């Protein structure tokens, strides 16, 4: 498979996942974050020495771009607006959405690092080593952060 075919395949397989990752990390424009990450990866595609490193590199870029966007929003706006989701008409979907918002609100009360670790672990189902590589921290830090984050998340959900 030639280089651009590999990039196209990665894009087709991962764009929606990267967009959802940016959304779960709190970005107000997750599609733009995902697009920017793919543009940057495309610019550097010829320098990758191992195609297996492309997905972890892409995840790290989405995390970093999301962090940067959130920092920018804090400067520009005191309170960023919540992302509005399409309203669903079925009662069961409405209740599920309410629970989703409750959990997202509780995630928003966690520190940035705790939120990132939980999203990478439980949404992307990454193991501790992959999370450590994505965030640029030690595996022990991931373990401790996950433990603290789960404790804090439970506390915030009980308060709500």
C-alpha cells in the first residue's frame, strides 16, 4: 500500500473517533480539531518511520489541539457555551441524553488531566501504556490519575 493510501485508510477509519475524542475532551468545535489533526499528520506523513505510530501520534495531536482550544476559550470567554446536541424525540433517548449530560457535567468538574485519562481509558478503551504515550506521562501517573479521577467522578455524580 502506498503512503497516501495508508493515510486515506487511517482517515476513513479514525476521523469520527478523533472527532468524538475532541468532543469528550470538551472542545466546542470537535470536527475542526479532528480536521486540523489530520492536516498536520498529512504534512508530516512522509517523516513517519513507522505507520503503526500514526494513530497514537494522531490521538496525541487531538488531545493537544483540544487543550489549546480550551485555553483559548478561557481567555476569550469567561464561560464557554455548552455544545448543543440535536434533540431526540423518543422518551428513552431523552432520558439517555439527560444522563449523558449529567456525566459530561461531572467530567467537566474534573481536572483536565483526570478528564483526559478517563476519556482515553473508558471511551477509546486504551490501555495504561497507550494513555501514558498519548499524554506524555509515566504509566504510574496514569494509574494514580485514573484512581483519583474515578473517586472524584463518583463524588460529583452523587452530588448531582
